[in-house]
C-alpha cells in the first residue's frame, strides 16, 4: 500500500473482497469469523501497518479518553519534560493528550 493516509478497515476490506464489518470483527477477534479469514485480515493489517482510529473507537464508546493539560509555557525544560512524561503515561494507558499553553500577562496597577 503506497498512500500517504492511514490504512483503514475499508482499505483492508476492499483488498480482501470482504465487508468492513467482517474485517472489524476479525481484528477484534470475534469468534464468528472463520480462522482463515481472520488470519488473512491480520496478516494484511500487519503488512500495511494498520493502526486503529482511536477517535472513532472512542466515539462509539461515548468516551474521549483524552486528558487536557494546561501549561504556562513549553519553552522551559521543566514543563516540556513534565509534558513528555504525561504523554508517555497516557499513551500506555490508552489515553491521548491535548495541550494548551497559557500566555502569562503582567498587569500593572
């Protein structure tokens, strides 16, 4: 597969002449899928480096699994290293991180 966009379930389904729902069930290990079909789907998914769309999965479950982080600045090593640690821990737990940087404004009286 030589396209610049991520591989989708529909791409795998089209290549194997299957329905997208069959591919989805095979990727999730559902028992009603024939073992040969499951193996073909898993093999192609691995070859094409298929990665599930977390946003789509989260929408189906009505959960975002997103953590918001607000930092005063990323230009200091401390804050960027904290953010790096948060992102690593979140990814391992299946969460994504949205980062917002505040702008510090000094008000004089």
